[in-house]
């Protein structure tokens, strides 16, 4: 569902090889797993792809929270299909990360013990049914802004995973918009749910692009490596410009009194989110951080006997086949 | 249709099929995000999705027959006593082993039943069965493989799977119970007599459970009361409380 950009790692590599590597990137030649790459490039990608994969996995929880309460069979089916797609995205992304020399189990352990992050947006709760629409429309909408450029990212497996993921995400966004539209056009109680979802998800969605990075040295390196294509501010502006007319169409109020069209810039002016809240959530103090991580840890711990059992059976079968040969 | 059958008997039959898939689909969907491994999250969501899709077909047809009702009306606006699913599908998930054992015991019946329904005298029933049977063939393959893998895995996984089988076995017999509704449906050529599926079922289940190194309990005692609505478990009410909440709290709203 979401790629949150990470800061690039420092490199300490042979300058000649680095120059050659940079020349390939500048010529838009994809880097493949067996090619030489700077340590910093590898580490940055592992963190970014791993974090993206973790986000898909943890992202199942806020949406799964409503699967058993979906109001119609069709909505339940759509939500199930969406969550299934997201688990599938997690799978391709872990595979892409594995090509860089880190196993899925290692990445999972780093998620579970808090060494790796997932997108902070999933530390917010889904409190009413319209939240499921808002997650599709706003959260997936913001994610797509980040991910569409990543289809052109320099690392081949990541770029290819992103092409497939983006197709499905666009579909999710349309479904989310359709779900919230139905409510915005519905009974007064449904409109209230839709507005409530808008109020709670607007600023966290803007935070998904990360703080302003105009001056960031790390971002400059990631952009040179084409791991990152646009600045956070460019993408955030694009998201606001796209979303405001959609909200107007729905008759929902964006919770920002200073939001207005700026004729001169050709863009909407808008208020920055509360960045102290953003850093608090990253530190682990969001409304759901503890519960989300506890749920993932519980699933992993409770499932140990299953993984062990299936592995033991596979080994027995293999031994049996060898003996029969 | 070769022999006419009362709408009521046909309706009861359709509710039995659709309520099984609805309630089991709901139970399986409870796993979302909590499975032991990512592939299982995907597979469980996929199974739940298939079952909900089948529910839309079975309850959609039931609603038509009842006259102007939708599948959603039937799923979200009936109380527990009107549900016609077997008790097996409403028991709580328990651990992953119990969930997969329940799935296997149901899939085995479901695949045999759908195979027979493909030649139903009612074309609408035959069409739903044809579509569903492809999905269920895959469900059975997967749940059967998992039951074998865990039964014949480690000592712990073996013990857990045997416990799951012991707990669930008394709920198996209800899938083969017959009553007056069945007699009418059988006479009209719509569906087989449930008891006639038992031999094939026992052979299939025994083959898989033997590979899984598990022991089938000797007792043939069967808990009943779901498929005729006489007496559900205490669990169904809680499931409906959750599933039906939005429709009940905001009557008439469109979602």
C-alpha cells in the first residue's frame, strides 16, 4: 500500500566504481541484483523496500478491522480482495528485497522487534465504516503519488514490483472513493461518518509524504541514485491539488481553514500537518503503534508451530523421495 | 424442472447452501492479518472471498424465490433461528490447526455435494454449482495438503491437529442428516440425499487423515440443529451481532 521514503545510507566505496555506477543510472540502465552496487545503495534499498513490504503487512490490520462488519456482501468481498492484494504486494516486495541479500525472515524479525519501521499511517485507527473508504481514497491515493514515480526507480526488481503494485493500487483508490461517495450521498448519519473519516485522515495522509526535504543531503543522494524521483513537497502538493476537487464533489469539508486556490502559483495553498505529531507517531506514540506491533508479534508467535510443522513435513517428504530414488 | 417442488422446500435448500458459505466465509475472514505466514494470509482471504461470492449466488437465488429480497436482506436481516447452516461452520476458529481442519472437513463435503449439484434438475442450481465447484476443488486441495503437512509435521503440530479433529468430528454427521425438506428436494431431482454422500466422504477423509497420521474418532455421535434451525450453538449470535451491526444500527441506509 505504501512506500515511505527512507533516508539514504552513506557509502564508502571505490570512486571509480561509483562513477561507473552513476553513469549507468544516469543513462537509465536498470541495476540488477548481480550487478555491483555501492553499499549505501544496497542498504538504502533494503530499508526502503523492507519498510514498504512491512507497511503492506501491517496495513492489513486497520482494514481487517472492518471485514467482519462490512455492511453488504459486495463491500465485504471488495475489502477482502483488497486486503488479499496487499498481502500479495508484501510478498513481491519481500522477494525484491531478497535479491539484495536479506531474507524475508530476517526482515520480519526486524519489524517485530522494532528495528525496522512501517508506514506511520497504519498507526491510526479505523473507527467507522467510512474510514475504509477514506483509507482507499486518501491513503492509497497518497501512496500512489509516491509509487507511480518509483516504477521508474533504478533497481530493476523494485521497479518491476512497483509496476504491478501500482495497477492494483489505482483500482483500490477508485473503490475507496466509490465507498465514501456512497456515504457522502447517503443518510445524515452516513454523511457524518464520511466527514468524521475525512477529519481524521486528512493530515495523516499529508504526513505520508514525509517532512519537507528541500535541503536534505540524504534525499539528494537518493535522487541521484534514482531511488527517489521527486521531493516530498512536490508529491504532497500534487496530492492536495488532485484531492481538493474530489472532496468538493463529495461535499466534504477538508479540515483546513487556510486551504485556498493560489492563482499565481497554479496550486492550492494548504496548512502543514502538525509535524510534532508525526515524530511522536514515528517514535511509537501513535494511537495504535503498540497494538499493531503486538498483533503482528502474536500472529508470528502463535504461528510458529504451524511453520515448524509444515517445514518438518516437507523435510520428511524430501527424505522419503530421496530414499525412494 | 422435471418434478415441481414447493418454493418453501427449495428456499430451505438454498438457505442451507448459502448460510454454510456465508458463516464459514465470515469465520475465515476473521483471520485477516493474523495468519502464521504471509502465504496463509493470502490463501485464507482468497478462500473467504470465494465463499462470500458463492453466498451472493445462493442467497441471491433464495431471495428471488422468497420474492423481492436481496442476498443482503437475507444475510444481514435474519435472526439466528432463521439461519440454516450446519453447526460445524459456526464454531469459533480456535488455533490455525482447528481452522484448517474445519475447512478440510467442510471442503470434502462441499466438493462432493457441488459435484452432484452440477446435474441438478434446476438449471439455476446447476449453474451455481458449476462455478463454485472449481473454487472448492482448490479449497479442498489446499486444506487437505495443510492437514497432511501439520498432522505429519512435528509432535506438537500432530497433537494439535488430533485435538482439532477430536473437537470437530461430532459436527461432521450433521452434513449427512436428512429431513422432509431433503425428501422433497431429492424427489424433484434438485439435490442428492445427503446420506448418499457419506460413503464417498468417508473414503476421501480417511485417505487424507491417514496420510496425516491422524486417528478418526470412533464415535459417530452428531451434534445437530443448524441445518433445520432447531438449535444453533451459542456462537452464532455473537457472529451475527458483529456481521449485521451496521445494517441493524442504520436501517434503510445504502452502502
